[in-house]
C-alpha cells in the first residue's frame, strides 16, 4: 500500500471537492507535502485527520471546534469531544422522534377525517382553547394561505408543526348577517392544554358549547353553510355568543383534489 496520495485520489476517496481540501490546508488542518512537480501529496496522517474532520462535520461541529481539537488532541479532549457528540446525537434522536410522532399523528388525523360524517349539526363541549391569532381582512382562499404564513412568521420563535397544527379563520357574525360573502377577519392556530404550556398564546376560544358542522369540497360553500349553521342555532333556541369560524381539517397541505377538502364550521352557543 502506498503512503502518499494525490489530491484527486483523496477527493474521490472521501467524496469531497478539491476546493474543500485546499480550504482545510489553508486552515492548517492538513499539511500535504509538495512533490517536485508542485503537486500536493497527502500522507496517511492527513487521511486520518480528514476522517476526523468528515465525521465531526457530519455532527455539525464548526471548523473552529475541529481545529481546536486537532491542535490539542488528548484523552481529556477526546472525552470532552465524545460528550459533545453524545449530546448532539441525543438532540438528533429527539428531533427524529418528534418527526416520527408528527408523521403518525398526521396519518391518524387524515385517516380519521376520511370517516367523519358531514352535513350534520352536532354540539361539542370544549375547555378553553389557547390560540395564536392574526387579525386581518381576507377575501380569497389564496390570502388565507398567505395569512397563515404571516402568522407562522410572526411566531417563528415557537416550534410550530404546520403539518399537524390545527388552524382556522373567523368571520364577523355581523358581516354574515349583512350578506357579506367570503370575507374573513382573522386566522389562528389552536393548541391543546399540553402545547399551551410552551406557547405564549394571545387569544383564546372560550370554554363552552359549540355548534359544529362539517362539509367537504370547495370553500365557496362556506357562506351558505355558515348561514345554515346560524339558522339551525336560532331554530333550536340557541343563542350565538361569538363569531363563526372554520377549522381546516384537510386542505391543500394534504391534497390537490378540492373534493377531498374537509372543513369544520363552529360557533359558540349557550
């Protein structure tokens, strides 16, 4: 086995560019010998260092951290590095477990949503539902998506899982009764009690009874279904105590087939 290798051989062996090898040399991490023709010759010691660099880069160590380690390599420093690696691996495992739970949760939500009975009025009872809210005038479906992105950006310091996050949009009851169609006044994310402990929420859907109605398909049905919800409440002696709102159970996050959309309309009653 030969003891020195050219830059193209090392680049191919490690799957990295020659520019990266030159950059490592510039930082003093590698010290290839120059042959008589001026070409770099990498030793087995350079390869050993490059293996460490590659492994630590995969664990997101900075080049400064890697250089400090290689400049002062010892058992104590190796133990310290291994502890750091262990912490990073633990964080990666936690992220993967969170992703796994999110995937399972979304699959369960979609599976259950496909079996929900639509075109029926039901009454549901809730505890306080903490929310993050953004108030603005929305007149088109596309604006709802944009408003949700704005709300997420506004609260980007929170770890919001948009794939599984329940979100909705509210309508002014007064505007509905005045015959104004397809105009929403706010979007919001809804959290459960456990999530609310880590969220600085700014709005609450108050505890109580809510009249609920699910429909599938285009949002163009929204106004008619909301008016039917209001009429149903009045016909059954319920007093409406808040603005109606929609919750988007299945939307363009999950399907491009409009007929598969599932939307729930709720309004608080007593």
